């Protein structure tokens, strides 16, 4: 049985393919068309999945889509009748819903077919989120939570998962939304691009929680263990804030009103300097979000009495809050997938259909994220041959990789290493196959990276990849975090050893690396440990203000236009002689 899962006509469009319940391939469209958070029909992702599965579209039995326009239809109609938005806006929403309903038409155009054979099933958005974590987790039973902006008129859903079933408990409906709360304040702080919330999360540790009273005026806890927004501070419910979802990067409307400006003062423009006030608002927002999340989770535990937890939804990318769950709730173990946000909805829809609707037993635990394309040495050599002049112009040499200790030596000498290996990661994090690697021990490495390659805000931290067996030695919490989804406090006596990956508050967004998950990456970090005694490298995504690189050509382009020192493409090294 072949199931094609899709997140389409929405940010982070993606596709995956399952064969008899086993994942064969998964990728987001942005990695192919190079448009960050791209929204639309994921044509190239679908084509990649079919190619990796060695099948055609006619071989697919079912298409599972992580949207159901009919879900909560009475609540939607009631809301529209009460708010009475403009007819044109209602028409646009109906048109977009119609695309989800009639997705077969896009398949006919893309694949030049006269008929579309697979059956299409629509999975409610948050059920797909819950499924994207639980059905690939190591837990047979678990409490489940999904939190995001909104999808299918819902922003938050709690449930319990048991074997191949999901039972829903509580639902928070649009317009009340923690995702919209965080996005609105993110916009107010001058970060206007879709997905910029992580910048506020990184800025928060520099601030003081002196705006808690004001933020708590904007959102409040309810007696039924949920929450609600004070809607006078938001515009999304009045004008049904519109996004551009049509074959482009999403471009959201401003979600806050003048009332928010009256409460907090003038908003920051994107080009304005970041002040202490902006840092303080960020900190106050993050703490408020955490308090509400723990409120939801403690209520969920009372319903399940299960110490396992699966977190999903776009807010599931808030790794700072995720890292505090064990200290603020009774939960002892957590699984947060490599792609907790909307991109992961394609896997969620596919697995929900396979496990819940078809009642099949669970087949897989997803303990790694390497589901994208890979490239052979011959393909890489062809790219290098075709770019020989550009490589020579940059005073670079090409040679074969002798052993991993050579790369470990470059890292420990302070070189910036582009590391391109095997299959591309699934999700927004580079996890050791499309990564830039550096020495975590250097105080100046953040500045070096931002100067040479990343050219991003200086307050944003870099992440440590650590060998799994050493987590307890370096971090206050000992847990599996293979997908860089939780931030833990670094032990105080270790912070000075790894300053490049220690944030201002003494924390680190770690990635635990087990040998069974990525042997090559593990062995490289082990070689670094042999030289330095420190089982950690700084790991950041292989890109420069663009989606993470997918192909060897993209990796080489990034290397040549930045001041990276070393590029490792499988078993081939490109080395800048002037930087050695």
C-alpha cells in the first residue's frame, strides 16, 4: 500500500510517501524551489518522493492531505455570520478551501494525466499534527498536545494516544490562539517575516519580565484549563487576517491593533535598533507563553496520568518552553518530531490515515530525520568539474577525504566547515547532514560565523551537537533530543568550556547524537573529542539567509560566495588555501 501525504496550499508545503506504513521519503518544497516557507502545491517534493519510492503517481493508492475544509463547519459558519467580513474575503477563503477539496485537479496538471487514480482523504489539521508526533514516537501510550496559529478553525488540541488510536480531549477554537499571540507580538517587535518567532525566542533571555502584567492583559487563563485572547488587541478575527498562500512565501497581515500600541507603546520598525524595552517585552511574552503551555499540560496530565508526552504544531518549535516541561509538569519523557510545524503535517496526515482510519498497527519509530535526497560522489565530482574556474578563482583546491580526523583537526583549528553528507534532513533543523560545523570552545566563534557566513542578528544563539552518552556531564537534564527541539541549562562548570554554544542565560539548544542515528556525524564528533576532550561541535544550518542547501551545487555556491574555510561533499574536500 502506497500513501502520499501532503501539506499543500499552506506555509512549509511538503510531501512524503509511505509504503505499507514505512516512511520512504519526505521533503519540503522550499528545499527545491529555494523560496523559504513556500506555500502552494508541493510539485517538486511529490516528484522527489515518487522517484525515491521508484513509483509513479498511478501507483499511489491514497493521498492524505492535512486539511479538512468540512471540519468544525458549524462553528465556522457561526463565526462568519457574527463577524460579517467582506464578501471578497469570504470568497477568497472559499476558493482556497476549494483547492484543498479539489486537489486532484492539480495532480492532473502537474503529471499531465487525464484521470487521477488515488483516493483523496482529508485529515483535520490538528489531528495530523498529533499523528505526526505520536504515530512515529517510541510510546505506545502518550499524552498529546498540538499548538499553533490555527488550522481548520482550531488553534490548540489535547488528546491521548493509545497504540493506533487518538482520543481528543480539549479544543481551543479560532480566534483564540497562542500562535497568533506570539506572532502578533513578534510583528510588533519589528520582525515581520513569516516564521520570525524564533528571533523573539532568542532575544528573550536578554530581557527582564517587566511587561508580564501587560502581556497578561492580552491573554488570560480560563477555569476550564484553556486560555483566551483579549480580542481588542488583535485584528485577525475582525478582518480574518489574510496570508498569501498562492505559490509564494507566506506574507501575513499585521495581526495587532492600535490598542496594543496604546498598551505597550510605539511598535518597533524593522530597521530600528533593538532596545532593552524590546528585550523585556520578548522575555515577558516567552514567560507568559510558557505559563500557559504548562497550564495546558498540567490539565492534560490530570486527564491521562501518563508521564509520556508528544508535542506538535508550530508552537512545538518553541524549544525554550519545551526544555522546561520536565521541571514544570509531571511529564518525564517527551517526543517532539523533527518537523513539528505545518511541514510535518504531510507525515501526520499519512500516518493518521494509515494507523487511525485504516486501523493498521504502527510500523515505525522515527529516531532520525534523514529522509531527503542524497547525491553520489560521481554527481558531486561532475558539479566540481563544471565549476572549476570559480573554484580556482577563489584559490581553492580539491582533494579526497583521507579520514575524519582531518576534518576534526580543521574544526579544532577554528575553521568553518561546510558538511554535506548523505540524505537531507526533514524539518527546519540541520542535524549533521547539511550543517556548518565549528569549534564550540571558541569565544569568538559566534562573531566569526556571523561575519563569514550567516550575517544574522548577533543575539541569536548557535546550537551544540553532543554525543549522547555525555549529555549528563554537560547539561542539567539528561534526555534524548535528536531533533534539536529542547533547550536545557548547561552545567555551570561547563559553560566556559563551550562558550560558542552557551546562550546568555547559560542554556543551549542541544542535539543529541547517537551512533545508530548518524554514524558518520557521531564519529566526526568523537574525533573532535579525542583532540579536545570536549564531545561537542557547534552545528548551524548550511545556508546563508536562504533555505538549507539541498544539492551539491547549492552547497558549493554557498561556500564560494561566503568566506567558509572548508567544504566536505561526501568524500571530497574543497579547501580555501588562503584560509589555512
